[in-house]
């Protein structure tokens, strides 16, 4: 090696050391910036939590009323009215998954109306399938129950895409990498002039490696995951004056508690640092929490740190408090842990894009103008619930004191005879020696306070509670006088009008969820055409697009109003019974006037039968097992009229001259089978 070569090698070594030093400095600077950003976000979240402390205190208090956890030193009798009302309304508001309604958009135009109709039908099937697999019913039931209890309920609907590495493809990658490594030896030989040019071979291997790297991951699951989020685990930015406008908030954050060992497995890059994070434990309920007056904001939390005043059950295992923060301004998602000044993973952009960005959905039945948080039904009726328990407690105390008693004259009765009367059991006949005295002069009743039922009548309290909660008298089982069908119908109308506002807001939220489901499923990383064919059949029409406005230009995604509640009531069924005969007659008349085939008229009447059975609410009835079906086509005998001929066309009838002439143009027909000739001009 020449001195010049030594100088070049020394210069290269110096350059390599300088580059390594620069990389270390850049990495240290990046870590400092990351720690500063993570610390700032955790502080921002903590400030927002402090701002909403009073709301979380209300959550804890409302739940205690629904649990009927009252102070036994104050109330001897407590009736779980709030929890019962929540159960009743939950069944009325959300009894099943809503029916999706997808219609061609007005902007589709005549040229794309057929594609829009096919896409509409496909989307209805796909959305219903995704909701069923994502277990919307279970999550929405908890959301509605939360909204009725604490005033607000949250859902998270995020697209989950799970992949795994293909072992066969990994083996091919290993082979190609080995071939590329062999090229380095070839290059050294080329420098000495003993080997051909390996550039072409290198390019081929690198292209093959890039293709294998792209296909090494196999998609094993791709679908919508729907989860319920507790009210205290959601945090909206302070700059949002009302939580109803959460979709326009600069950021929303969700708190997730993960066991320490699972958190280390999910975030291996920071597994060693997670030991220094703040650890939380499941909370053990204690008898002291029954006192409603000593409620704080931390009582709403299901987990508590070891330094918290709440009783932490450390034997249940340590958990890490993770904040998943969605930043609308940057379009990224941050993952932070309480007590850790680093990201759990690098900020990322969601693969599935939507017009709303946030995967969270909120439902709150009651809003008060000017308030940041909604008001709960329990909060509105809290004083009435206390009065009801107080009335029942006083009634019990009065009954306990109002016990009939008899007195007797000690001077007229011996001690032994008096002891016999004291020790007598219920229904026992006691023989007494009254020394000839009259029993009326020896025994006499002792006056006690009589019970006036009007003083303890709770009918007024119940009627006011029913007014607040919107529950009719029949549902709460407080009927004292039999009602006629008309009176029951009026009460039913009153119930529907009272809870109509809650149904409207719930339908609005579910409509947003249906549009969001359609957007993420049609995104490039959503469902593939093969996935949709497996769900909706081979005739499904599907398109994956990055343009969020393309779907809106083709279809309008919504739900059928009220389809998530209980089936149609008796009054609606009565209205349908009046309308059904008119529809049947109209279908037949319109079909005759348009010259429709009997098959088309039968299809329309079949849909009326299906709709009638659907309105009964009985899902156990299969309408297609009742409706007669068309008979199968008669078998075609080869050589007979109608059977396929040599040219693939059906054979004509024996007396059809025109068809015979078309079948064989050279065939001579007898004169009697020829068509009549027109006279010459």
C-alpha cells in the first residue's frame, strides 16, 4: 500500500468519525426535543383534567345514585329508581343495530346512477357486516347507559389492520440478501480486473428484494373495532367551550390503562423505561364510599396510583396509564405514558382518512346553553330521589313505632300471671287467674300514633320523576286505575314525544358513524374488492379511493330514523294495517296500467309481506318460508322446440315458418306455410 493510499484511508476514517459524532449529536438533540414535547403535552392534558374536575365529581355522584349506594346512617330505605329508569330507557333507545340507508346522491347524475345504485346496495351490506363484527350492539348499549347515567357517552370506532410475516417470503428475502452480499466479492474481483460487470445482476437482485419486502406481510384481519370509552377517560381541549363541538377541537385524548407486562410487549422500544412510569392499580371499593357527601373527582376513576387517597388494590397488578392523543392541527396521533418523558412510539398518521379525523363519537341527551358539559338526568332528579328515600325512611320509622300494645293493672294481677302474659307467643292461649276481676278492667289497649297514608304518599314524586325521565306510567308500573286503549295510546304518544329528543340525537350520532364507516372501508387501506365480494356476493360493486369527496358525490349514507330503538309500537302497526290494503291495490293497478309482468307484480307484493312481518318486531318469523315461490323451469328435451339448436339458438316450433326460415335459410317451405304475398303495384 502506497503512502498516498494510507493518507486516503486516514482521511476516510476521520470523515467516518465526524459523521458518527454528528449522528450522535443529532440523536441527542432529537431526544431532548422529544422529551420537551412529551412533557408539554402531559402538562397540557393535566391542566385540562384539572379544568374538568367538577364534571368528573358529578360522574361519580350520578353513578352512586344509579347503584343505590346511599349512606345507611341517613336512609334506612332506598329505592333504586334511577338505575331502573336507566335500564328501561336503554332498551327503548337502543335495542338493535340501526338499519343503514344508502341512496344515490343527487350529484351522481344520469351517467353514474347505475353505479351509484350498485354501490348503495353494497355499502348497506358492508356497513351492517362491519358493525356486527365490530360488536356495535355491546358498545352502543354501554354508551347509551353512560349517557343516561352521567349525561354523556363515548364510542371509539377505529380501523384495525393486523398483519403477519410470511415465512416463505422471509426465506426468499434471506436468499436474495445473500446473493447481494456475494456481489461485494465480485466487485473486489472487478477492481482487480478478474470479474465481469455485476451492475446488471445487482439491479435485478435489488428489485427482487424490494418486491419481496413489500409482500412479506400478509393481512390476517382488516375491519372496524368499536369500543366503549368511559366519560372520565376522555379529555377535550380547554379551548373548546362546549363538548358538543368536540369534532372541531384542536385535540382530543383518550386514557387507556394497560397492564405493565402487556405494555412492554406492545412497545418494545421503551420497555426498559416503562418501569419508571407512574403505576396504577385497580380500585377496591370500601364502605366509606357510600357517603354521597364525600365524593371527589378521583372517585370516578377505575384505577388509582399507589399514592392516591383511594384504596388501590396492588395485588391486582400494576398498570400503565397511556394517553392516546389525536392532534387535528398536525393530523398525527401521539402515544404518551404518565410519568414517562418519551413517546411510547413515534407519532404517526392514521392509514384510514376520513372527513372528521377523530374516531370518537359522542352522545348526550341533555345540553344546557352556555355549559361546557351536558347535564345528566340523574342530576336533574337528584333532589326528588332524595325526597323519595326520605319519605320511605320516615314511613318505615313510623311503622316501627306504631306497634299495638296492651297494658294491665299490676295491682290486680299476680306477678306469675303477669309473667304469663309477657311470655305469651303469637296465637298462644294463655290461662290467667284474674281473681274474679273483669278482663276489661285489668287489660286495656295503649294508645299509639296512627299512620296517615297521605303523609307518605309518593305519587307526586313519581309523577315528577316520570316527567323528567320521560317514562310513561305503564312502564314504571305505577298504574292504580285501569286505562282504556285510547288512554294507553295517548300515554304511549306522550312517552315517544318525551324521549324523541334523545332518539333524534342518537340517530344523528349513528348517521355520522355510518358515514365514517363507509369512508374508512373505502379507503386504500380499507376493504379490498375480494373482501367485499366475500361479504356482499360476487355482484358487489366496490371502489377504493383516496378522494374523500368521491363517495359523497356518488351516494348519501344515513340510517333509517328510529331503527335502533324498539320495534314499531301497536299504534304504528295499526296505521300500517290501514295503509297495507291501499298499497296492495295500488301495486296491482299500477302494474296493469304499465303492462308489467305478473312476476314483477308478485315481487312488489312480496316486499309488502316482508315489510309487514318486519314491522311486527318478531325476528323469528321468516317471511320467505311463508311466501310461495315460483316453480322450477321445465326440463328441456333435446330436439324439442325450445331446446338449443346447433347454432346455440332455441329450436322453433313446428308450425312457425318465420323461425324455420331463420334456422335454415335454404330450406324450401310448402306453399301453405309461406306468408301471404302482397299484390303487385
